C-alpha cells in the first residue's frame, strides 16, 4: 500500500524537532552535529537569531502579494546581489531547479533576439546534477534520474568533465552556451581546475556563446568566496543560485549580465511565489551575515583547517578513505568502502553527512561552525573508521 507521502525518498529513520547552530535535536533530546546542513542549505545553521528575527518581523507584516506589485525586499536583495557580484539583474525563484530553468530559457532567448534562434543547445558535463525538472534532468544527463520519464528533452549535449578538446569539438552552429557547476556536488565533490574554467570562459567568448554557471550548491560562501567562480577569476554571463541563499527558507535566483538578459522582457518568464516577502526577508538576513567584513575569510580558514585534518585522518585510515576533495566548507571523502557504510556509521555516532556520486561522502557544515565542531567531527569520523575496520576484521575472521 502506498504511503500518504509519495515514496520517492529513501529517508533515514530519524526526525528532528529543533535545531541550534550546527546541531539538530530529536524529540528525545539527542543532539546531532549537522555536517550536511540540509544539503548545503542551512548556511548559517539552525535557528540563527538574525534569520529568526527577520522572518518573524516580516511574517507579522505581509506574506504574499505576487509579482503584480513591487516588493521592496526583493528590490533590496537584487540591488545587493548586483553590487556584490558580476550581475546587472536578478530573477527570483523558489528553488535551484527553477533558477536553472530561468537560466536555460535566458540563454536560448539571448540568441533568439540576436537573430539566431537555432542556437538553443547547452553543452553540459558528465556527472553533473542540475535539478529534477524535465529540463534539468536532461541537462544533467544521468540515466538514474532520466529512467522512465520518456525521451530526453532536446537542447543538451554532454561531454566528459575536464575534456576541453571534446568541449571545443562539441561547439557548433546550434550551441547557445556551456553549463557547468564549478564543483560538481551531487557528482562527488569534483572541482574543475581553475585554469580549465578560464579556458572555457575564453572558448565561450571566441565562439560568441554564453557561460552559464550552476552555483546552487557552491554559492553564498560555501567555498570561502561569495560564489565559487571567483576562485578562478572568471565571470559567467548567467548564474543560478539557491540553497544557502535562503539559509533554509526556499529561495533561488537567476543572476545575469544586462547583455545576457536582454531577451527577458515583460511576459517572457514569471513565478507566483518567487521573490515573495518572506523569502526576501530571510535572504536579506543571510546576506547581512555573509557579507559582514571577515566572514568569508573565516570560512576559508575553517575550510582549510577541516581539509588539513581530514587529509591527516585519510592518511591514518587509507584502507577506508582514498582522498579528500573540495574547497572551503564543501568537502568530500572519496571512499574505498561503500560510502553508505561510512554515512551510516557516522549517523550512529550522531554526525550527519550526505552521500554523493563517485562513492563520496559530502561534508557540508553550516558556515558558522568553529574549531570545537571541526574537532568533534574529526574525532567522530576517526571513531567510525575504527569501528568499520573492526567490523570487517570480525567478519573475515568468522569465515
């Protein structure tokens, strides 16, 4: 018999009734150190006082008017994002997938208004994940997400990640642009080489096509920069943002240059809930904190410390952990055992992490963690590795 909730998730048998900073708390009072952050969403942890105040203040005033009218919080957030990034304009959505949908439409529309409507294909990369809509699963190209949903939507051409020769050969008369994640998250915390990102920017410029970045997971301070492309010193034409932008409240954004967005005139796109007053109040609250002087530098330092300690731990547990990947507080442990085993052992010890492709365990803690939380996580991972090793030895001895 089907459950009242459509059974599309393989949920852990855990529930939480409250949160406090980097911790989630069960009804029984057990505290779990959250190094998953709702898949890189709870950027400032749980129940952050500033975000709570922002939401409560707005909730007592106005929840929804739709985009039929001006929304002051939306205008303020757009102005702040424009001031802090490459962008000249922003469209607000409710999710990362919607931000990607807007990005895809914008890239196609750009060429259409330039007199080349045949340029409607985006080149994407193997291992990518861009969302769960029909367009974004086609963009990602992973069979496990496409199976059973009919023919792929046209307009996407995939090449191997990191293969610039294949990318160059794939650019043709129908190419609208290149879409990529600076660090593939779902694909296994696989970062692009910074020089490769610079080369792709140059390829796009030479071909007269757009560079579209999916910074849904990598953005809003996750890598120690406001957006990860800053690490490479490149700028996109269009960029999708979400997850950490709302700190836990559903919000996404499509950011673009004036030129890239020139085809998106009145009536070409819309959203009933996108940019609503509640979401804008919380997202502005997130920026209040993330854009504070020294905040991003602190994330860089914490990320470096965590990565160094993980590297030492990997050396000591080389039978379980192959390598450490990632930037800032977006890190991954490439495992030699099934990553589900390590994730499970960590849950048993009250540390929450997130599995990913390529047999990786993702560590995506709130950006507000401090040294004591880093040390706690390292000790817990070490303990879990020891337990898994002992269990394996016991199993082999019983044969």
